[in-house]
């Protein structure tokens, strides 16, 4: 090593040369150089062991770091991000652990994966922001989903144009308990026939749910139909599936479904395909990935496919609804008319082709049931029969909808 040294290293060399003299006083020498006796003996020991090389400044980098990522793990995370660019650190780590390519003792912590994501530019550091007050849901009677197929949620994702100028508006059906997407089909128009065909396919494939929750838009609900029924929701009810609606202006009552729509907007809608046919393929691939590959925090980082099971209620097993013996049964004409006492009464086109039960509640008054739902009333006056509110209306909160009498089958 050259003696042409400068600065701190030169001072160490000078200190060692003086401290090694036979008549040198260690305490006095350390005071002269402004160091402690412990530091002085450290440099003497290094010189005795390694010579002048021992006086060179050494790296203070720790020999091991618990936060250090293995190179193979980094490569695996980069590949996962390339395949799933919209996934965050939680999903990337859960998928890495799920694949089994990384032993459990080598799976990095969530904070480590998050640091890598920020360093690679996958995510941005976020501040704490303003604390959010808990938002109370409007009082209502929305059903809880305690198991798969207890509640399905249905809605339309907002539409966008594909490259060939075709309108793409997916119909989305999802199991509330497991988050499993049952249908993600682009619809050109919101016709009842097209939507019903999509539900037929879902029912045949997955069975029947107990409840289908939707908003108050067409074709799920109507502001003029009896009890808000449409041809589509009346058909659900005839299958033993109860329609349930969120309150107008409260999309948070179907928040998980809206969150899923946001994912579709970022991944699919932001980069539309050239044709509607290709967009249909992309949506189906995304649905399969969402159901079988993407971990969900609400499911303890499991996938919806790990949780969901098909319903035991099959579409082929549905039997016609049986009204009590004292009810008069009438088939509603496609035009919405009911034939009663030799008269045609305009009732509702939503029930066209469906059978209703007419319960007498007085000499000239009747209550009209559709399955187990009160859909209105009829009264005879001046030789004419007209539609009227249901006699003995249900209590507030269950307007036009309450259980049938005990003798009802």
C-alpha cells in the first residue's frame, strides 16, 4: 500500500506509528489525536492483524438483511406483475405464496413486496389522507349472504365503443357471498329477451339463487309495474327467486358489484378491443382470471372459485306455483288483461303470460296475488271491474309485499 495517504487514513497511520514506539503513552497519544482509548486500541489491533490494509475504511453494510429480497423471488414477482398489471402488493404476495414456487420461509412480507412495487413504479406511495367517517347505509331490509347462492347481484356495466364502432355494455351477475362472477356478457341492447336468455344460461349452469339484488333500472324493475315488477323480475319470482332492490341513489348498497365494475373499466374499457367479438373473448378471459386466479382480501386471500359451489336448486326442478283452493286462478293475457266475472280488466303487462291468484276479501273486492306477493287489488263498482290498491294494505316498509295466509300452499 502506498504511503501517499491523505485525511483520516493518514491520521490513523501517524497514530499507529507513534503509539507503537517503546516509550509512547497510550492515554496521552489518544488525547493528542482526539480519540478514545477504545478506538486507539482498535486501530492498533487492526494494524497488527492486517498491516496498513487494516487501516482502510471498511464498509458498514450489514452482513445480512432481513428485508433483502432473493433474486429469484424478485423475478417471480416481476413476472406476476407483467401478467396482472392491475394487481397490488397484497394480491401479488398471495399469488406467490399460493403457487408454491417460493417456500413459505422465503415468502417476503407484505411491506417488502410493497417497497419493491414502489421502487419498480408499479404503485405510488399514498399519504394517510383525511380520515373517513363511517357511512351508514340507509335503513332497509337487504338480505345478508351467509352462503353461496343466497344472494346474487346483477347490474349493467356502463357501455363503451369497440374499435369497429360497436356498443359494448356487459351484463354482470355475481354471487354476493363468494364474489364469483357468474356472467360477464356484452349486450348490444337492454332488451328483456336478451337479458332473460343470459339468466337462463346462468340458471342452467349454476342453479337457482334465493334472491337476486339489482338497482331500480330497466329491465330489473319498473316504477309503474305492480310491486315494481317487470317481465324479467316476474319470471324470477315464478321460479322461486325473490327480487330485491337497492334504494334509489344508493349504489353503496351494492358496493362490491360496483367495485368489480371499476376493475373492468381499468383493465378492459380503458383499452377497448378492435371488434365486439374480441371484446367478448377478453371479458370472458378476465372473468376466469377473476374467479380462479385473483386473490381477494375479503376471502382471506383465497379466490372466488375456492369458495363458490353450485346451487342444489335446479331450473329443471321448478314446478308451477300452487295457490290455495279458495283462490280463483287467472292467466294474465300478454296485453296485461285479466278476465273476471265476464269482464276484461287491464292489470299489468309485466305479468303477461303468468298465472295469478285472486283472493276474495269482500262482496265486490279481491286481492290479487302473484306467487307469494300481493300485486294489487280489484273492485266491482257500477257494473264495472277496475284495478285498485290492494285491500288491507301491508304495514309500512313492506308495501304490496307480505307473506300469504297460513293456509296458502
